[in-house]
């Protein structure tokens, strides 16, 4: 494969191996002794579109399935009618090479390719359990046809449970909720909530449905009853008119991956959902951490003057936020003083969960947490794994049990 | 530590690169525009293999005399190598991080002895 470079040059790449790419990460893991304690990655990804033919086997709607197969045959590039698409170039014009060359990686045929690939990067990075999410489907909430979101979500969830989660206990998932259809979301929790490997459910944040709509209450109640956390996974949408005013992907990503979660979190708190569902555990994924102090300060300040608009609240908005969970990546690590204050404000010792986001372009290694000078060993281990094990009721990985004792 | 053999000059064309080891230290050696440069293969960001990614000229904005934006182009002079993990870019002639010139990869001297190219490891 030839990668196009500047000045009409090319770079020839003949093979790709995740383990080799991450050899330095393996060295970090050994130097820091990650074998001594569990590491849980609460946000990692695979490219489900590479298995779209398998996923379509699980699709109930025969017309949408046929449409998808037909479109796929016509373009031979992607899922066709299933994806709302969207402009963007996370790979920075090929500078992050693994996007272009991952198809060159060879895997044995004995298990699903996605299991092999996940095991490779998990072993290299030092991760025991990874919660895996899709990639292109992160924008499925923007699909104009609600029935397509529902059909693909159920097909994907069935496929993931049967082909991946059932065969590899180190891989778990919070399954995709087709949130543009509240009834379908409820049924999804009913159907898959007790399935092996399912540790919760996930809403892709890039969409235009407010989380406080009454139609969602029964789903929240069911999740609370089943003790299954609900996650909001950030995403960008360059087609949004406000986001569309930004002409650089750096801007779209930097703001876009926070914007929708800010909106959903604002609605979640001001509508009193933490009071209505006090035992429902809520997790905010892939918005980094810098937005958290902003939201806390902004809403606490306004709530003191406008509490009549949020009468359900019995404490400050920031207090509710400290009951929530946040994933680390992409962690803004340029100003350690600010980061330390951020950890303090969100009660990182119990509420912060390490996430890699691998294999995406801005992934974070466990060393981003382990090397922080203001954390003691207990806090490091809680953030890297302990908090997630408690939140998701995970068993200690067998290999780590002996080391921990 | 003895100097580390990199390659025969004739087998190391301009525009190419090699990764060599000096003990536990990995070193990326670049042959660019008639000169050799060598840096530690360890990204200053999260420790990725900084010298193993693509080489891309610096991207530049083109502004008109009236300071209006006219487009972009690749620099004719400044070449970057890019860490494949996250895209950190480094100036091949200095080892400086393009986004923050205060950050600089550890550099090594490269010497040619006859047909042989060596890195002076320490």
C-alpha cells in the first residue's frame, strides 16, 4: 500500500502489526508494573463497518437489509444507506497511519478478527478488561430515518453479543441505544440487559433529542432497576449549523466532542433526573475533563439565582455532577495545576474512570494517569481500574488476583 | 558505548530513514536533503515511536498582501516527521516539536566513515 504524502511523494507500507506499533506501550507497562493491579478501559473501539456483512445477517427488517446490501455492493466502500456519514478526517491526512493501513494486519481465523485485534492492543497497553464501542455508528443518532437507527442498533447489538462478547470475557460493552426511538430503547434494555458481556447501555451524544423527554423515563427506571449504568458517548457533527461555522477539524473536534455532552448534562441536571433516578449511574465518555469544572462553576453560579427554574434540585448542580462518572480521555494534560484542581472538583478518587479510546487518533495510555505527580498509588489504581470494577461489578481478572494478593 | 552502524551510504538514499538500537535506546536516523540527522525514537508526548511515522512537509497558510486567506501549501524547505501514535510533528533538521519549539527530541551525531554511516550513541 502506498500512502500519499506531501510533494507528491509516497510511503510504501507492506504490513501492519498492532503489537509492533505499540511496542513502546508494552515497555511502559512493564516499567510501571501494571501486572500488579487491574486496569479497565471504559472506552475503546472497533470498526464495526468492517464486519457489516456479518451484522446485516442479524438485521430483522428485510427491506432495510436489502437496501444496505444493495448500496454496499454499489459502492463497495461502506454501509451505504446505514450511515449518516459526515465530513471529517480524524487521521490528520494520513499522519496517524493506522487508519490507512489497519486492513493490512493479519489475524488467525480461529476467533473473530475483532477479538484478535483487541487482544493485541489490550496486551500491549496493559489492559485487562476493555469496554468496546463501535466507530461509525457514533454518528448514527444523526440518521434522518429513525427506523434505520433502530434496525442497525438491534442487528449490531445481537451481532456483538453473539460473535464477540460471548467468546471473550476481557471484552465488554455498553450496548447502543437507538435513542431517537424511546420505545425501541426500552425494548433494547429489556432484551439485552442480562446478556453476557453487557455492562450497561450507551447513548451516542450527537443527536437532537433531549434526555429529559418523558418518553425516556421508563428506560431510565429499567436501567436503574437492573443496576446498569447509562453512558453518553461524545461525538462530533460538522453538519450542525453552529459547528459548521468552524472550518478546521481541530475546532470541530475540540468543541464538538464536548458540546453535545454539555447539552445533555445540563438537561439531565436542571430537569432533576438525578432526583428522579437516584440510583441510576450516569457516565460521560470522551469529552475529556476540562469541561467539568466549567459546567460546575457555571451552573452553580446560575442556580443560586434561578433555583425556581430547577425546583427538583436539592443540592447544587456540581454536587450532582460529583455523583456522576467521567472517563478520562482525551485528558487535557498541559497544565498540571489545572488538572489537579479538576481531579479534586470531580472527586477523581471515586468517580474518574480511565479510558484509552484506542485505536482512535487521540488515544491515551495508562501512563497518562500513572505518571501524574499529584496522585498517590491508591488513587492511580482506583482511576485505572478500581472505580470501573466497582461501577460495573466486574470480577478481578484471574491473572491479577494473585498479583494483588 | 561504541558507535552504532546504521547503513552503507549507497544503501541509504536521500529521503529514507533507519531505526537502530544503542543498548536500550532506539534511534531514528534520517537522510534528508543531503544531510543526516538522528534523534531518539521516543515521542515527547506519550512515548510513541516518533521517528517511525510518515514524513510530511510543513503546511503553510498563504495570505494575500491584504492579509486575506488565499489557501494552503506545503513548505518547500521545512520537512517534518510525524509520530504515528498521535501525530506530533518534529522538524527533521532540528528535532524540535513543530507545535512547540521549546520541546526537542534528544539528538545524536551522525558520522560517515568511508562508505559506512554511524550514529555516535553517546
